[in-house]
């Protein structure tokens, strides 16, 4: 999976230096198995939060690790009951 995809707004990526501030990552729901896009704000640093699956609406815990340059290094998703 390529976490360094650029999200484009109005045809231009929003950048902080050479790295987009908002990056689109593709994740798979641990409940239903569907894949959907998650927009990550690289300027916020490491993150851990719940977001509902866009397909089955169950809560997914995301743990996002941001590199020193603001790029997404990893995205981990797991079930709420894990």
C-alpha cells in the first residue's frame, strides 16, 4: 500500500514542503473487509482515534504514525473489541 499518495484539491496538492499535509490512505475494515479511503492530516503528528467504517458503520480504531517530514509512515486499523 502506498501511503504517500497525494490528495488533490482544486487540481493541486496541499503541501508542506515536498509532503502533502493531507494524505489519502486506503484502509480495510476489520469487520466487513471493505476498502475505503481515509484522509490523514500529517501536520497533526501521531494519531490514535476511532472512526466508523463507511460501509458497515462499525467503529474502527486507527493508529497513525507520522514521520518527521509529515509523511504517513504507517496506518494500523483494528476492531473496537480487540
